[in-house]
């Protein structure tokens, strides 16, 4: 797991966001976020620290985009994604579990 994440960091394909806050189910909001971080049209894995149904369901309609919680990520998902997008809170949990 650590080496898979190291590959993403070395290739500049890991993006850490302060937070992803959504007030409603809007796929367009997630698409705009992906555009702004230059991940649109690429396979992306969005890792959240806690279950956020607005983000999960809004991202579900976008081809190539997958969401996961810290405790459900696996090596295949990390390596399969072109962009590894992690929320800041999730980074702390990943460090606790996998460091």
C-alpha cells in the first residue's frame, strides 16, 4: 500500500484537497472540481475520511471516477487511478493505519 502511494507521489499524481463540501447532489460540482485540478477525463480515485453521500453519489455518474473511504482503499484502486485525490482528513487516517 505504501509503495503504491509512493508511486503516485513520485509521478505527481496524488492531489491533497483541504475538503470537499457539497450541500446537494450535483455531478456538475464534482466535474468542475476535477477540471480545476486537471483530473477531468482521467481515471480518478477520490478518498474520503468519512461517508459523504453527496460526494459519493455525485461522483458515481462520472465515467472513470471512483470514491472510497480510508478503510476501503486497496492497492489495485490506487494503481489503476491516473489521479489519486485525497481529502486532508483522510491523509491523517491513512498515515495512522498504513504508516
